C-alpha cells in the first residue's frame, strides 16, 4: 500500500518544509509516500474555484484510490483510531490512500461524494501549511502505533 498526501494551495514556508520532510522520511520506513501540491484555481468565484480544483483532483485520482478528505465537517479521530483506519484500508488491499486537504473554500460536492472517509483534525481552523505538517505527523504517529513503537504514548 502507498500513502499520498495532496493539498490544494501554495508552497510551504521553510519551517513547515523541514517538518514535513522529517515526517515524510519517517513515514517512508513504513509505506511509500508521495506529496502532490495542487495549484489553487484562479477565479474570484468560490464555486468556480471548487469546480476547477475538483477537476484537477479527479484527474489525478485513480479509480481504486481510497480518498480520505480532511474537512471541518468530518469525523474527529483519535490517533489510535486513525491507525485503525489505515490498517483497515491496508487489510482491504487498498493500493493507495490519498489524504486530501482541500482549497481555501473547501471542496466540491463531487469530491465529498468520492471520499470514502471525511476526517476533521479539530474544531479549530488551521492554515493549510500547518495542516500539512499536522497531517504528516499524525500519519507517522499512526504508523508507529501500528508497529507497536514507542513514539505514541497511551
């Protein structure tokens, strides 16, 4: 199984890049991982933005990808529950899990319908760059939980 983290938005600040690179390297000990940064659409109309961003996302998704959407309306998970979700998808022979961080105005209903799971990190709102770092750390934490390693303390 592979893991992919996709984000609609601009590049990261140096401090975020360093943290993301650190956790990406750690995750790669468990699963192959790649990142895709999707350029935000250039429109003043939020509906048009979401439509254009959805087209780019759907073009990059493979039919058998498991899409986990990060969205404020999603279900909150503990770190062990995220680990269980990843393990469940691995047990179902998922080829690739794609974690998607949508654009500034969220994602289209088409993307929401395509997602197999919608996850909310918090009731707080975070900048996209920080979400990338938090997501990378949480995926690493889930991997360490599944491997019974000491990074996560119950």
